[in-house]
C-alpha cells in the first residue's frame, strides 16, 4: 500500500482523538442554533455551559472566519455569512431519500419485519424503498405504487401531517376511482387526531388482508414535506401487546432519520 493510501485510511474508532478546542467551539455555535435568534454574550455563555470570558474568545475566532457575526448596533451574536453558505450548500447536496434509507436495514433487523419508505407524490404517497423482513407476507407493495390515504398506514400518516389543501384533492380522486364517498369532516378529523395522539398510524388489513402496518413521519429541516417510514408484518406476528414495542422502534428510527436530515432532536 502506498504512503498516500495509508495516510488516507480512516483510523479506527479507538485511535481517533480529535481536537478538543474544535469540539468546544461547537458549543456556542450550537447555542446560537438552538436559540433561534440573536443572543447576548451572557445568553450564549449560559446555553454553552461556559464562562463568558472563555465563550468570548471562541466567538472572536468564529467571527473572524464568518461562522458567527456580531451586530454593531445591538451587540448581539448570531450565525454568520459563512454558516449560511454552509447551510445552503448542505441543503443543495441533501438527498433525503438516501439518508433516510440508511436507517431502514437497522429497523428491519431490530424488528424482523419488512420496512418501507414513502414520499408524497402528485397523486398521494408513493413507495420508494422496500426492505423485506424475516416473515413472509402474502403480497408486497411494489416500489412506485401509490398508497391510499384512508386504508394504508402510510396514507393515514400523511393525512394527519399534511395540510388539507394537499390531501383533499387526493382523497377526492381516490374516492372517485374506488366509486366511494369521501368521509365527512368529523370522520377525517377523528382519523387525524388518532394518528397525532399516538404519534404513528396503524392499519390491519387495510391494503393487504392479514397484514398489519405502522407508519410514522420523518420531518426534515425547513418546510419540506415529510417522508414516511413504515413497518409491515403478518397480523399474526403483531399481537396487541407487541405493538407498543414495534411502535417505539419505529418512532426511534423516525427521530434518528429526522436528526440526520437536520431537524433538531426533541
């Protein structure tokens, strides 16, 4: 192996030492991010858990490279132009589907069940990823399939979390295609409330007889539409006492994926 290749090899986790001052410099940056607005030196220091004199030295250096800025009028600190450029470039490179997809195999391994990922399309939720589980399903939903809003867990998750201006036309079109009526306002409100109260959507036999599915939204940063990650399993493998465990695994995955997309952890 050449010296260049050896130098480029990633060190093992045990050998990684890092630079403590860089990690400490992230504390005031994170404080400004979480503060959601301009902050005084005292506020930044308190949120960073550091002495004001020490924080001030870090802020001076961060200002020199444009990562933070201090208003000459108010004296308050905020994220700087270099940080905004980094944010724009990060969003430009962001592939939300690929990032969230990386979390699917681990969810499948932890639960043993099939997992899938959906995005919002022109005609409703569209399956874009499917990972098979250890339990055979009577049928699988193909990648590219559009899911019904009312009968699928993925659809109910979108129904609960998207504005009616997006969901109402899809509901109407799907009802027309099935020669059925759109539920009344009270029924739709109840469906949304149930999903929001649980934190996830649940269906049994909605799309495929004998299949239970749980779905939860993955919110990215900003105003982008959420993705939805879901578990699918034979209903016999989803007894009522196991649903809270499966739901917890699903929600943990959704939160971890949202953090990867830049949504602050809650």
